[in-house]
C-alpha cells in the first residue's frame, strides 16, 4: 500500500494523471486450501485497488489489478509442496483438462499482457 500512496503523491504533486498496476491473484476471489492468509491478502489488495480508483478517479488516477493463474517458475513445486499436507492430491495433476496448472503463464507473458493497463 505504501507504493500506491507514493505513486498517488507523485501524480498529485505533478498535477498529472496516471495508473498504478499491481499484481493480484485468482486466490483473491476463489478459495484455495492451505492458502488462507495469501487469499485474504490478495482479496484485500483487490478492494484496495478499487478504493484508490474511486477516491482518485476524478483526478485521473486509477489503480488496476492484474490477476492471473499459476505463474510458471523454475520450480513450480516449491509453493505447493510446502503448503500441501501429505496425502492431498497435487493440484498440478488436476484431472480437469482446462486446468492451467500443468503449464502456467510465463512471467514475461504476464508483463506484456499487463503493460497496456498502465497506459
């Protein structure tokens, strides 16, 4: 939230419009087992983004939240193996064909997709 406060201050001091882009998560809208605090934080961030936009929208300042699914990293098991209790199925091996777990989105793809929201 400090970053948003600092960005708003810059926009107001320079009398200019602007957009603040933050990274959300599907966990902010869909419950995820064993990620309660993470989901609550992302839901709070989503509400914060809406509030910033409502509060400063008339001055041309908005805050966008980009929420995506799984991000493909070098080791996608790090998060799930630490939070998944023994015996719980690995969500990356979901029987649902439409599941995004097996592949995930690349960080660079997410950045390219998110950039237009800043303009």
